[in-house]
């Protein structure tokens, strides 16, 4: 039992000593495969079709296409960067029919 405990402690020490601890499951870089946006550094996991593989990508910039934030965690178009809003169809019909896309806009620039 003592040998197992020592082995576990040594393994944990090596894992914590590693520089830039990037895992296989979380903290993924852009372009890496993902299952949910929570895995990505950018917080956006995007795919092109329901059958395509999802990858981590940057959030949408001003005046580019976007999707409103969802609970599902995978997007066809990423949500907007911080400080921008996605002006989109936010009705339940838009979410069901997957037509709730919009454009990222700066809310402070509206008149």
C-alpha cells in the first residue's frame, strides 16, 4: 500500500511540475478537435455540419457572422467576442430551425 501511495505522489509531482500544463481534454488550442466549447481556450467549439468534426476556433469579431450563446456548447458560427452583441433571431423557432445567426455589433456604437 505504501508503494502505491508513493507512486501516486511521484506521478502527481511530475504532472504539476510540467511547464504549460495543457491537457487532452481541456484548454485546447484553436484547430484542435473538441466536443464542447468549455474545452477550448477560446470558449468556442464550431462545426460546419452535424456530421463534421468540431474544432476550437476564435470567437466572432465585429461585423462578422455569429450565433447567440447556447447551452449546447457547439456552434455553426461562434458567439461574439467580449463586449460585442450578436444581433440575431433569438426566438425558439430560430433555435429549432438553426437560423438564429446574426452579426456581431458593438452596442455602444448604436445611436
